[in-house]
């Protein structure tokens, strides 16, 4: 604090007219760092180092101490005329009268009685990095309060990602791509993983990679919903897996189809993909081309568990009694048979073979029957049996093949196969 400011404020404190406003000004003035005092001596003029804090502009607060004293005097004596109020109290009032010259004189005496040139308080703007943090108790105007933009804090915990979408640029862009965040809230660790990702750094490159592989733009959202973990896979590893499939003679269209329909395919290492292809080729006795066709049609065979596959093959061989060549023919035409429910397969086979009397070779000829619904096959067979037209032997007249029995719509089945009407079939179903 400068000597002039200190002398001024001491006089005001000791005066008889001191008010609470003066106390506040003393406190404020003592907390400021004056940027520099310029004075003359026998040497050249010197400037003290600038302070790091800037002076706030107050209403009624002038940077010069003398003018400050005058304005304070006006505030304390509002009833005086302008000429009297322009000066502080004199000795005749019982108080000290201070002027700018006396302040400079006292300052000059304390500085070694050097003749003063002038007193300058240079208030300099301060850089933003050096600006002090505003106090929580500092009063601001209504206009300043309206200009403050405060974002709501992110909730520390939440049961849904919806609370974070507005504050997270990454989540906002993923939603715009079509990602369904509601399906991810129950999956462990997915929400925390997505909140840590940066769109430009972690996601953009992988989206471009998927697009180059052949994933359609309209399917990216659904793809990421099913497999958000691909966003953390190393791009070099993803490229190595694509190169492996290309080395196995998979076409670009086949790779695009496989990746789009089995989003977790590229999360598998090259060694695991190679082991899966080798398993199907050896277990089913397929050649290389048929193995490629099998996994291209149902790429989930490469990403799903092998347990249902092994179980269904065991059921077909032991419980259902199919030969190896028959199993090979059925699974290459209907790959879903390898992943079908064991209960559904055995129930359908039992009704087809033991109730309808259809032999193994006819079921093998039309394996799509295992994709049909049990009740639909049962209702149609009973209706044909009711009409006396349940003939499934190709060597007999009025033969009805399994594909016509299973695949035709109800109206076509009733007119062309059962030789009846749809109303008759619906009335019969009500009697069951």
C-alpha cells in the first residue's frame, strides 16, 4: 500500500465523521496493490514494478486518494452546498484538512525528503491467467448475474445414460447415428466405457473403418448398439482380422455381410476365427468352399457358443438317427438347424416321422421343415387327415410334399392342396 493512501485512510479513521462506508473503503483500499509510484530525485525517474491485481471500478471510487476523500466528504455531508462539500473538514471544525499537496509532502518526507514530481496510480489490465479467482461472497450486479452461463453438473451416479447426453458430445453424436442407449443401461461397464470415450479420438476412425468394410450407414447405430465394445478395439487388430478373412478367399461382399450380421465377429482374434472355421470343416466333413458358404450364410456360427452346435449334432446322429451325409446336406441348406432349440427339433421330428409317417430321406430332402411352426404343421395335417388327403408318399397318387405343406399360405393351402375353403379350415381349427 502506498504512503499517500495509508496517510489518507488513517486520517479518515481518526476523524470524528468516520462512518461505516469509510471502514469499507479502508478495507478495500488496503487489499489493493498499487501498480507503481513515479517520483523524481537526483537520479532519473524510476517506476516501481506493476502489481498483479487490477483495480475494480466502483461507483463513487476514484483512483486518486484526494478525489476519494472529497467524494467521501460529500456522502457524509449531503446538506452542505457544493462549495463547502467539495473540501474535507478543516481545523476549525476540530478535524484535519488534507489536500493533495499535503499528501505529496508527507509522502516526500517519508521517502527521504525527495522533491515529488507527481503521484501516479497506474491501474493496468491484467491477463486472464493472472486474474484472481472471484470470491464466492463478492456481490455482483444483476446484469453480470444474467451473463453467467453455468452448465448443470453431471450426476455422480445414474441408472440411465439419458442424464449425460446433453453434456456429452460423444453420446449426442452416437444417438444421432442411431445408437439406442436404452438397450445399453443394463449391460455392465458399457455406460462407463462410453463416457470415457472421445468421439474424434476414439470413435471416428473406427466408424470410417466399418464403412470401408461395407457396413451400411443406416445400420451403424444398430451395429454399435449390439456391439459397443468395438469402439475400444485397436484398429490394427481389426484390419488384421479383415486381412485374414480375405486370405481365406472370402469375397468383399461376403465379409460385409458377415460383419453386418454378426457385429462381434471383428472382436474375435485371428486364432479364434481360424479355430472356428477348422471346427466346422472337420466336424461336418465339408470342403473349403462349403465351409465358406456355411459361415457366410450364418456368421453367428463364428461368434456364438459351440455348445448348442455340438448338442444338436449329437441329437441328429444319435436320437434322430440321421446319417452323416444327411446331416451335412441339411445343415448346408438350413444352417440354423445347428443353433436351433433341441426341444423344437426333437418335437418336430417326432411328429413328422412317428405321427405323419415321413421317412428320414424325405425330411432330409426338405430340411426347411425344421424352420416351421409345430402347431401350423399339426393343424394342416389334421385337416388333411379329416378330408382324407393326408398322403405324403411320393410313389402314391395325391402326393403332398413337405414344402407345400409347410411353406404355402393358408388360402393357397386350402384351395390348391386341401381342395377346400379357408372358412372350412378355420371352422375345423375351432374344433381342435
